[in-house]
């Protein structure tokens, strides 16, 4: 039962995103070991509770995949993590997870494009 509370705390998206899904936290991780920890944590919660996180999970995953400032090993680990999470889901859950990832990618692209407009 205690692990369920930890899962809910680490995957909360409202009223504020949890430490794991908070962009202000994971974008500040500069040490490769910490980045790998975040990717492993995203994998663990993604395999158990992907649908309840909406696009917050996939936005975090896309950050680790697409950020050119991150080492190649981190980006590769993030790609493998998304593959593992999707493969761990079955049937309709896999389709819903893929939809969430696409929506997260779209949200991330909107965020990136709005940043470049303001610069």
C-alpha cells in the first residue's frame, strides 16, 4: 500500500506536477547519473500508470530524447525507455499510450515554437 502512495505522489499532474514530471526539475538535471535516474523513474511509472499522467510523462520523455545538449547516451536511454514502456502495455493500453506520446510531442513542439517566437 505504501508503494501506491509513492506512485501517486510521483505521478501527480494536478494541482502541480510532481518532482518527476515537473519541467522545472528535470530540465535542471545536469549530471548524467541524475538524468539516467530520471529516465529509469519515468520508465517505472510509465509501465504502471501511463494513462493517468496525460501528456506530462511524454513531454518529459521527449525532452530527454530531443534535447541536443544532452549526451547521446542519455538520448538513447530515453528512446529505449519509451520503447520498453510501450512494449510493456498490451492491447488498447498500448494504443492509448502511443496516443499520449504523440500528444505530448505536439505539446512539446508548441512549447518550443512559442519560445523561438519570443526570442
